[in-house]
């Protein structure tokens, strides 16, 4: 049986802690991460959180993107520890 994009996104978050649109495209071939996240949140009822991040692109411009993660995951615990430092 073929796995769906949302199943692959969920497994990726479970395996690696979080996912960005670049991760989804590069590692999963998913060009519509936000659609997969929407389905996981609204159709499957999962508590998926997001945090805004920024980085420089190849032209030196600052760009923003979201990193998605499962609530209660080790990734969320690491974020909270960093906030408390």
C-alpha cells in the first residue's frame, strides 16, 4: 500500500522531531507541506505546533519560514529548554 504525503510528513516529524517546507521538498518530494499539516491537524486531530524561523537566502536576504512539530515531542521540550536559558 502506498503511503500518503500526510503519513510521510507525520513519520518524518516522529523520526526527526520537526519539518520545514525545504525538508518536505528535499526529503519527501512534498511541495505542499502546509496542506499536509492542515489535514493532520483538522482531519486527523493531531496537535501540531509551529514556530517561525528566519535565515539568509543565497542573495543575502532574510527569509522567514515555519518549522512544524508535534506537541509534546522531544523537539518541543528542547525549545522550552532554550527559552529558559
